[in-house]
C-alpha cells in the first residue's frame, strides 16, 4: 500500500505537467488555426517577446515587488486577526453570541465594497490595498478557526482538566490549538489564494502592482500584457502555496 501511495505522489506532478503542456498546446493551436482571434487571446508564443520587454523596462519586477508588499501584509494581518477572533469565539460561547449579529452583518460584504473606504481612510497607497486584502482573508480564517474549535471533542477538555489544565489558558494551549491546527492550516491555505484574488480589487484604485498593471494594459487593449500578468499571478500563487505546504507538513508531521 505504501509503495502504491508513493507511486501516486510521483505521478501527480508528472500528470500535472502533462496537463499544463496540453493546455498551452491547445491554446497555441487554436490561435494558429484561426479558431480564436489573436487580438482577443494572444498565442503563448507571442507572450515571450512582450514579457521580455516588460522585464527590460523594469515594469514586471516592479509590479511583483509592489504587489508582494501589500499581499504579504494583508495576508498576515487578515490571517492573524481572523484566526485569533475565530478561536476566541469558538472557545468562549458568550463572546460568540455577543458577536454573532456583527458577524452576520459584516460577513456578506465583499472586499471590493470596502475600496471606497480604503481610499478615504488610507489613501492611494499600500495601506489601502493591504486593508482590502486583509478584509477578504479575515473571514476565511475566522470561519476556519471557529469551525475547527467547534468540532473539537468535548471529552478532551475533561481529560485536560484531569491533568491540571482546566483553566482557560490550559484549555487553549493544551487542547484548542493542537486540535484545531489542521483546520487553521486549511483556512490559511485557502486565504493564500483568496489574497491573490483580492490583489486586483485592491489595486483597482491606482495602487501600483500586478493588478494596476493589468488594468493599464486592458485599457490599451494590450491583451498580451494582461495574460502575462495573469500568468505571473498564477505562478506566484503556486510558489507561495508550495512554500506553505512545506511549512504545513512540518507543523502537522505528527499526523503521519
């Protein structure tokens, strides 16, 4: 069985690469055969010269640097605040009941709706973009943490109390955090992707970055640049997700 699982783990990256090659191959063939207009969707082979021009001009590196700044800030702030709030609400029923109405009012509001307030409160800079990203990530981590705490077996609290950890601090650090860690990690991973999706919305109002560069290119009908920055965002997400999974596997190594 273990050998079979090992083979499956080896095959997944290979099959993923095959799928990507097939996608780009069909894309290239569709444009070359005239099934899709190159003005609407440029062929992959046409992206390389446009990308090189962006690199030579320093636009590509600058966009990545700017977006990574408020992406990481928003991700960290939203994840920490959301995770802590979710843990506390899940662990303290009175606090959960007190904030339930507030959560129901604020949760349905999308991050994009906060853009006008981000401009008014923070201006056209990194702080405003960070705020929009943090709002989007906050709720994902809040509900992941809250759900993870709610699903903890209550018998574990009795066992902890029997070993002298019946206080709030003891229950939090000896039971809640270890038992909720898989759920917290799942929320963090989902937040990684949501934060990238929020980057474009956060940069709609003129904050420099990948999203802003995409909007500039789309206004000029430069579809090749739009696709380049779409793929850049996908690549950055893949890299951050792989880095996160390495950390997650180390933290949750006890799961086997």
